[in-house]
């Protein structure tokens, strides 16, 4: 179990205490108001039946005054000013008012988001057009300035790099805005190449309305290729034989798996692990661990055996089919997971794929019901199946989860935990496992209702255990290597 963390949770969105859940609760309350109004109208109808009851009318011949008093009482209780029939109208009005309030708030949020997105696109397009239109004139000046800098201040680039890192990690929201304008930037650059002719070169305008569209376009610079998933018998990590007890254990397992394909072991690139937890009653569930990018240096128009490369990053960001997903699904099929529930845990690119597999579970047919992402962009996805859970950890200052250019939606299915740590460091440190181990410990000890409910849901689903409840659970593991056939 994790020791008490020294960082702090900065923000939590989504989950059972999120805005979307509150709206859902208000709409459910409106439904109950409608049901109550319907019952009241039914009671009012029963009052009318009482007034027309033959036995009651016959008794009026014997006591007309008493009958009149009874009829007046029934009328007052059913259709009078304070009767249930009249009151039912108030309950119905309240129900409609609640729905109008939710619709108005939702529309306001959507309107603000669309306005901000439009401004970001416009700014990006303006900057891109300016660069494209002035590049022929400014390029010689830029080369001259670079040459002078190299001669007169040779250490400037080395000094500037740490300053840029500090700015990036200190202003994460600005990074998100810059990325959000990436689609407009590409459009502007293209059009700016022919400033007097609309539509850019050949009169073919680009249509990259957001960062996801821009990523999808850029991903086409990377050729695809057949992918295969090969079992690696005997390959395992120290955590492979343990039932994960908490979110910190999940993070530690991904860290250990990622070390198999570290910089000093490129021959192990593409390794993923499927851990199977079989309870004493024979029921099974699986935890799939997905490390992040192996190769950031693959050039456009080329490919090698590394399926976890920049091209896959762009394909995942753009919502396109990709070889990494194909290989992972092939590994799951080969392992015979069938209809057993699956939790996918991923760091960086692995988290992008984890979220994508959860979102597309109804299409690919694997029973992926839960996912945990660490430092991964997920805002580009439209949503997740009802009843599923995505727990997203994002370190404040880690720019990688901001590369989708949009904030994660506040939804019942996704809980986003933004945390900060006491340590400092550059971009790599903010994105590294040490930071996310601290974040996982914060999640495990959090009293936020959305966070604690998410952790409890992972435990209820059988993906997290403890030494007492996990007794009798059999743990097995298979490691696969997903590789792409190299370009001939």
C-alpha cells in the first residue's frame, strides 16, 4: 500500500459528483415530479369515481345534508384550490422548470466552449497565414539572425531550452490553447503560401477545424503496415504475480513493464502485458497494461518495426484506426478473454489507446469496461459507454495530456484528477512515472466523492484487491510484443 503522499489534488472533474452527474440527478428529479403529478391526477380521478358511487348517491336520500358535505369535501380534496388535482399542475410545472434550467445551463456551457474554440482556431489561422505569407521574405533574415546568434552567443540555445521547459510546465493552460489553435495554424500556413490565391496551392483548401483534425491530416504522412502480436513466453516483471491492491500498484506495474522496452532495450519495443485474475469461484477478469511511445524519431514517409511511434500518436489523436490497437486486440483474442471484463491501464500513448479501446468497446466486441490513463490526451474522444469508467490522472505541468487541445469533458463515465507534486523538474519529469506514482497515491487516499467512488468501482469490479479478499485468487500473466513489419 502507498505511504501518505506529499502532493495535492488540484482539481477533479466528472464522476458521481461532477456537473454532468448533477444535471442527470436534476433530470431524474424532474421525472419523479412528473410521476408524482401523474399519481395526484389518478387520486383526483378516484375522487370523481367516489362522487358517482351508486351506494353513496343512494344514501343521500336518507341524509342529503351529509351527502352534500361529503361531496364538498371530496371536491375540495381533488379539484379544489389545495386539492391533489390542482397541486399536480404545480408539480408538473416544477418538472418542466427543472428541465429548462438544465437545458439552459448545458446550452450556455456548449456556447462558451464553441466560442472559445472558434477564437482559438481564428488566432491559429491568422498566425499561420502570416507565417506562410511572409516566409519567403523573412527566411533569409531568420537565417542571418541564427548565424549571428551562433557566432556571438553560442550558449544561448542551451540556456533557452531550460527556460522554455519552465514556461511550459508553469503555464499548462496556455499550452492547451496553443494546441487548440493547431488546426487553424495548418489552414493558415497552407493558405499563406499563396496569399493572393485563395485555397492554398492548387486551390485545394485544408479543413482542419481542431487539433484532432490536424493530427489526422499529419498522420497520413506516416505509412501503415501489417502488425503482428507475438507471445513472449517467460517474460514477466516483478508485479506480474501480484493482485493489484490500489491505483498505485497499477502505476507501478506499468512502470515495470515500460522498463522492458527502455532506451537500452529497443529490441523489446512494443511489449504489452495481460494479467488474468481468476477468483476462487472460477470467475476471471483481466488487466491489460500498455506502456507509452517507444520511438519519437520515426520520420514521415518511413516506417520501422516500432508500432508505438509518432505516427500512432497522431492516428490516436485523430481518431483513426492504427496498428497498435489492431495488435493489442489480436493479443486479447489470442489470449481468449472472451466476455470476461477487462481493465486497461496505460501511460501516455498507452493511455490514449486505453481510452480509445474503452470508447469503442461496442464496436470491437471485447468487454473492456474500465480504463485508467496516466498523462494521456483523451479529450478528443466523443464519450464512453454508459456504465463504463475512465479514471484519468493528469499531472499539473505535464504538457502531454494537453495535446488534444480541449479539456476532458465533465461526464459521469470519466473522472479526471489533476494533481500537483512537491518536486520540480522539466517536461520529462512532469510526465514520468515518479510523478504519476505520487498522483496515484493521492487518488488512493482521496476523500473526493468522485475519486473515491471511482476507486471503489475498480475494487467492486474485482480489478483491485487486498491481502485478505484476494486470498485464493490465481494470478497469471502473458506478455506480447506488438511490432509492425518494416518498410521494404
